[in-house]
C-alpha cells in the first residue's frame, strides 16, 4: 500500500499572478463568446418587422416562371419597362424580382456574393437604380442552405454579410429558398432555426442601418407547416411544392390551401406560388379561376410570363382591378375560405376537385368565389346564410367582378348559370336592406326555428 503524501498548498497573489489570472478569464470569456457565435445557438422566435413592412400581399414580377435560369440585366430591365408600358405598374404590380442564377458560382476572395460578370456586367446597384427610376421596388433571391437550388452560393452562415450586400445593392425584398440543407449536426436547429437566422439578420441590419427591413419572402414549400410559425419571421411563406402551368397544379394548390386559409392576414400571407397566368396550356377560364383564387386568398401576386409577347386575354386577367382591390383591401386582411366543398363532402382533401364555394369579408361587402372544378359547365347555387358574413333577413345587391356588372338583388339565394368548365364566378354582395316582408320560410335556416309562442317550424 502506497503512502499518500500530503503537502500544504500555498497560493501567492503576486501582481504578476493577478494580471495573468484576469487576462486568462477575459480571454476565456471572449473565446466562449466567439465559440457561441460560430456554434449556432437557437435564437428565440422574434418579430422581424419593427417598421411593419409588407402589410398587403406583394404584387409584381418574378423572373423564374418565364425565364428560369436564362436571365440577364437586359431582360430584367426590359421586363420593368414592359410592366410600366403595359399599365401593370398602374394597377399595383410594383416589384420586379430577380430569382435564382444571377451570381457567379463562387464568392469573392473577401467572401461576398458576386453578380455574374457575363449576364449582369453593369452590376446590381446600377440595375436597381434603373428599376427604382421606373418607380418599381426590386427583389433578390438567396437560399437558407449552402447553395441555391441551381447551386449558386447560398447564405447559410453568411446571413449578415449577404443581407447587407443585398441592401447595399438596392434591393427591397428577399426571396429565401430551401435547397442544399446543411447536416443536422451542423445546423442543430432545424427548419425554423435555419430561416430564423436570416430573419434575425434582416432585423439587425434594419436596426443598425435605420432603413426599413427588406420584405422577407420564405420559400420552403410548406415544409413543417410555416402557416404556424413563419408570420413571426417574414411577410409571406410558400405553402406548397412548386407550381407548373397546368390546371392540375392550380386545383392541387387550392386544395391544400383550403385547409389553412385562416393563416393569412395583414403582414403575413400564405404564398400560393407565382402566377402561371399566360403560361403553358392554361385556358382563359382557368386563368381567371387561378387569378381569382390567388388574389382573394391574399397570396402575393407575382407575374411570371413573357411580357414582350403577352396576349390581350392574359392582360385582361392580370389587370382586373376589382379582383386586385380585394387582394389589396386596406381594411380586411383575411383570406376567403370555403363554406361548402360542393361536389365532394365538406373537408374532403382532393387534389383535382377542391372546395368550390368560398366567401370572405371586404371593405365593400361580402366576396364570393364559385369555382367549377368539373370538366363541363355547371349551374352553381348557394344560400346567402351559408356564408358567415351575410345576415339572415337582409337582401343583397350582387356585383359580378369579372363582367363588371350589377346583377340584381339576391334574396335568400343566388344561382350562377352555366359556369364554364374550370371557370370561376366572383361576386361582391352588398347589403341592400331588409328582405321583402313575409319571405318564406320564416327562418332561412330551419334548425330550431321557433315562433315566439314556442311553435317549432318543422322543416
Ligand atoms: C438575355 O436573356 C434573354 C432571355 O433569356 C435572352 O433572350 C437574351 O438573348 C439574353 N441577352 C443576352 C445579351 O444574353
Ligand atoms: C470555386 O471554388 C472552388 C472551391 O473553393 C474551387 O475549387 C474552384 O476552382 C473555384 N472556381 C472558380 C471558377 O474560381
Ligand atoms: C411535394 O414534394 C415532395 C418532395 O418531392 C413530395 O414528397 C410530396 O408528395 C409533394 N406534395 C404534393 C402535395 O404533391
Ligand atoms: C394541359 O396539359 C396537360 C398535360 O399534358 C393535360 O393533361 C391537360 O389536359 C392539358 N389541358 C388543356 C386545357 O389542354
Ligand atoms: C371599394 O369601393 C371603392 C369605391 O368603388 C373602391 O375604390 C375600392 O377599391 C373598393 N375596395 C375593395 C376592397 O374592393
Ligand atoms: C376527387 O373528387 C372527384 C369528384 O368527387 C372524384 O371523382 C375523384 O375520385 C376524387 N379523387 C380522389 C383521389 O379521391
Ligand atoms: C331562392 O330564393 C327565392 C326567393 O326567396 C325563393 O323563391 C326560391 O325558392 C329559393 N330557391 C331555392 C332553391 O331555395
Ligand atoms: C351578370 O350579368 C352579366 C351581364 O348580363 C352576365 O354576363 C353574367 O353572366 C352575370 N353573372 C352571373 C354570375 O350571373
């Protein structure tokens, strides 16, 4: 057995030892702070919108659906000029947004994203100056991962640097994608944290620069239910996979969004994806349905078709100011929602046959959208009290928001005759006083309808 020797320990506090100790503690603290800044800690969710930007859905143009990766400064500028010449700016489309593929594949030696030297030779500041001179705002694109979806530099771990660059370049909006996701053991904070990093960078830059925050448009395709959390980070969030220019994409996106239309309101909007009006084989009636649904569901409205060859029909759809007015309603920020599915039982999830009967509030009355999802024309009938927003015992003047006509007075019900296949009817119902005395039955909803003397009015 070994003998354990004990010695007294004497600590001598010489001035040198004190300086060394204090120095060590300071170094350790600094090291710790640095380590925390590189190992990503999970910041609390925050409201990144101190100046309250993005109250209404963004309207404008985005390059992707028309040009995909084939963009350059000429086509972006010509698009802005066309937007103005075609009167699209006048009806509210005031953003010109650049999507993926504008940069060099590598950052600069100092670590910044670099505008592609061949396709954007004048640089981004010169381009946004011209866009602003045409009275538009400008939008740019990046990704929450290592790379963008087309494998250009992403902003992960470069959030502060990149948002500063985008602001210096003159951009007013950032669309932020979800490709090239870092491994869990690096990111350690999942989907919400990955997007919170950029929301924080936007907030910080706004506070430091005194400029309004860039509008933050999340594009993570509806993963992890952004309608439950993205409102605290940005002003819109994509809710579904990418769209494509066919009727089946429109019905599928509508079907999914019918289950969380409640999530849109001022400053935070379900993004149903960019418009395909004018693209693929979408017919005039389908385009009207597409545009009506997106607008009345308070989605951002971003045109994505070639403006140099746009047709009159496409312009007629995109420039329906009565439909746009609902999207941009300054008093009611909420989406229309279904009150009856129609051919399918209520709450049916069906990608080809979504809900058909919708209503919502507007500053001028109750808005109705009737969607004929069938492949042949159909009459579409509803009773006024099926909508929560119309009052029993009152009658309503009916305005057709596509024919721009007054269509009489509805008492108790309304029928739209021969709605075309895949077509839409959009109506604005305004209170027009009491319904005619003696209108029968005494209650338009017979459930528990009773006289003052206790007589039950049986159906
Ligand atoms: C710019 O892009 C447009 C659209 O893809 C293309 O038609 C045009 O040729 C391009 N111009 C240049 C100079 O690359
Ligand atoms: C881009 O960066 C990668 C990785 O650092 C390097 O291998 C490649 O040579 C660079 N490409 C160019 C065009 O500089
Ligand atoms: C969306 O895309 C993902 C990944 O490709 C796929 O698993 C999912 O089924 C798609 N959702 C819908 C509704 O199409
Ligand atoms: C559009 O194209 C799709 C796919 O080819 C097809 O299924 C659909 O019937 C077409 N729609 C119209 C209106 O032509
Ligand atoms: C309400 O009516 C006024 C006057 O016609 C119009 O300027 C405004 O755009 C309408 N608002 C909505 C949300 O339709
Ligand atoms: C969707 O609804 C239509 C109309 O009721 C029906 O014919 C079709 O089978 C449904 N599709 C699915 C996948 O249930
Ligand atoms: C619609 O309302 C009118 C006027 O009250 C009434 O005469 C008619 O029977 C109603 N139609 C249906 C199908 O309820
Ligand atoms: C409203 O009236 C116009 C003009 O008569 C007509 O073309 C349109 O189909 C009517 N709308 C509805 C929903 O009945």
